């Protein structure tokens, strides 16, 4: 893959022996509290929609479809800031014991 090629998220996101895929959809104004331990090694692709990430200190940043995110501490929450459903795909390593990413 060259720098000019588009990332094939479906190919990257396939469940495998070593990686796990999770899909999350947030409706407009829906918010998800982030458990930093559960998201420690996840890479998250924002496939559709817009989200706002809020840190513990209250700082906020908005992201649109195509963004690639991770949620290290001190992230507090993720909120759909757009009018359409936001679809996120999280890829993380498989482990024997893993907290549930989505509640």
C-alpha cells in the first residue's frame, strides 16, 4: 500500500486469531463514557458521522468520518455531535480477559 492509496478498513478490521473487531453506532447526541482500560490498545476508525471527544479536564475536539482515533487517558467520553448516526470500528488485540469496550 502506498501513501496515495486509500486505507481498506474492512480488510484491516477482519476478526482474526490475534485481533478483534467491534462496531459501535452512536445516534445523534448519544454519549459513551470511556473506560480507558477497555480501550487501552484499540485503534478506532470513524467510518461515518461526527463525534466529539472530551478529556477529563473538559477539553473537547471534534472529528469527522475518516478520522482514526485512540483513547488514552485522560479521555472521558465520546459523543455524537452530528445529526446522523456515527459508526465506529474498533480494532484491538485479542487477550484472554478483555473488558467490554461498549459497556
